C-alpha cells in the first residue's frame, strides 16, 4: 500500500496522544466555496492578529490579501469584488 512519507509517523503520534484517530480529512475552504463565513475575512484576520500583537487595519488586510489574486488574473482581465 502506498502512503506519503511521514503518514505512518503522524498516525502513530496522534494515536499516542488521542487514542484512536479523530480526523480522517482536512478540508480547506477558499473564497467561500464550501463554507459561508459569519464575519468578513479581514475582520477575522484582524481579530486574530490583535490577539498576537499584530496590528493592521481591515483595509490593509484586504489590500494585502487581494494582491496575490490580482497578480494571478489573466491578461486583460481585472478582479473586482469576490471571486466566483
């Protein structure tokens, strides 16, 4: 059976700590594709940042997080608003 490197070690580590494995998968959601957030993303990032002493305005967070999306936009197209 094929498995990625480190999988067995991680499985044994989790089993040693928690007994049986509690999670079988990790789901990652981007741009509201699976989950609908209850708070705007920038507000969540600001709240978490405040907790750890990182101070940014929500507008700064939006600018910094949208920059990579704009950089990936196809030629002659611009991204405005939420991504589909």
